[in-house]
C-alpha cells in the first residue's frame, strides 16, 4: 500500500445501543441453535423466511459465476444479436462458433438470471434484464471493464494486502499521483496520455444514467454559467447544454483530457458556449465566473484531504449565492439500511479500493465535508435512482475567511 487509506466515519451511539446489542446477541444464539433450521422449515409461518435466507446465501456463493455469465454474453455480443431477432440454439451456435451443448449451458444460465428468456419454437430472446444491455453501450463497457477487478480479486486476501498493484489501479493513473509535486505530476500526465484517453472514453460511455438523474432532479433555470470540475470528454456538459440552452459552460480537467474534450465540444456545436480550462485541482485554483459548480463522479476517486481541498477551491471560485452540486454513488444512509440497493455498497467499496485512493462515502460524510469547506444549506436532492448516484447541494452564503482562502490558494 503506497499510502494510508482513509477510514469511514464510525456511527454514533444511539440511545438504545445496549438494548439493541442484547437483542442481536439473542437472535444470533437462536440462529445458531441446531434445531431452529428444522423447526423453521416445518412451520408454515417461518418457512418462507428460512428459504429466502438460504437463497440469499447461495446467491452470495454463486455471485462470481453470475458475473461471468454476464461477461460471456457481452463478449459474444448476444444481447445485440437477440435484440435484432430471437434465435434458436443451433442458429446461435453456428453464428458464434460454439458447440451447441456448451452454448446451451450459457443460454440456460442467462435465462435463469433474467438476461434471456425462452421464446416460441425453441428460440431464445432478450429477458427483462437483457434489454438495457442491448440498448446502452456504456453498460457493456463497464461489464468488460469490471473484468480487471475480477482478475485483481482472484486471491482476495492477497488483494487486500496489495490492493494497489493490480490491473484496476493501473487503469486509473491519476489515482496514484496525490503526493507528487506539480512538475512531477505534469510529467506523469504527459507520459500516460494513452491511459487518459482510455479511461476518458469509458467515463463518457458510462455516465449516461448519472447525467439523466441530475437533469431530471435539478432545476437549472436560476443559473447562467456552469463550471464542471473533472469534466472528462464533456458528456455531462453536452447533455446539459441541450437540456438548458441558456447556460454557458466552463470545463476543468487535466490537459490531455480536455484535448479530447475539445473535439467533442466542436462536434456538438458548443464552441461558442464552452470554454476549456486545463489544470489540476491538486495544484491549480479553479476558474471563477460560474454560479454553479458541478462535481460528477469525482469525489469518490480521491482521499479525504484531496476532496476537502477540491471543496474549498470550489467555494473560493463561486460568487456569494453560488451553488455546488455533487453527484456520485454514495454509501447507503443509516435510515435506509436493509434496502435492496445496499448490496451496491459492497461493490463500490472494493472497486474504489482496487482503483487506488478514494472510497465510498455516505451522504452524511460528504455533507459534513461540504459544511467544513464553508457551504451552507447543504441538502440531499431526491432523485429516482440512487444506485446510479445521489445528489448533494450546497450554497455559498458568504466569503471564506482570509486564512482559509490563503490555504486554498
């Protein structure tokens, strides 16, 4: 491990901690009793619960196989093929160059997972979970990208001891330059330009769902200029420009990334509405002049100290009354514990560990960091699909004290 990782904030003790602990300890003893399993299956009022927990445990064990079934379907381009028309086993075997008996195992597994479904005359078609995979290229690219994580985690204990030495860490070069000098960081950026091209393309392809969550949840009519920090190739800016034609934009990111963005801006006819500001938020101040600053899938890539620095620079760059919008996947809030989407936390905890420096933070943690940077009226903006991203808003109601302003600059 090249540097210590940040720890998540520990939950505060509740008034009924002792009572809750005693109750959970009693439940654990009950669950461990040898006769409880037999009794629960024989009781029609508890049988469903025991079966449900057994299925969930089996799903945990089989999860890696499920992910490989999904990856196999993506690599065979099955979803696109079957989106054109349902096909029989023999038709698919001939087209894909696989033995029918082998391919049948994959197809039946995909049916069991809801990716495919049986159709008439022995054909296979898209299931309810397969349709989005045929329509959204970004999902398929992320599934292919996740193969790096699976390779890193083949030996999970070895991964935990050397989390930054795998293929996922190598994929994200900026995650390992937190402590470098500005000159060294610039040299590293220039040397790894091809990697910046690769991950920028992935970020643009996979950002669609997050962008839609923001556009459908926040009213942009009160703003005149938006600064997108960590803008990438400009997927968010391009879609927001169509959504809110009155807005002007500033894009801030590393020089090789904005070099890619320039072509995208020109191709979308936005050159007169967008200005590019190359730089590093580790070493450079953010450009001023925007009344809304957006951080879309940026904070979770970086350690706490860097995130706090970004938030302070955003505060310094905004005018009084300006707004910060932060959107990214976040840890399940305590008041939503037990919801189905909580399983996404396990994925993001390990993905960000493999990536290098960031971590999955709760909305409460990020709200506290925003308040420490000076933002007031910090709130969570409700949105339809929190598994894609949660959205936080903070407003600048006064200027930074001079001592904090000097530390930011």
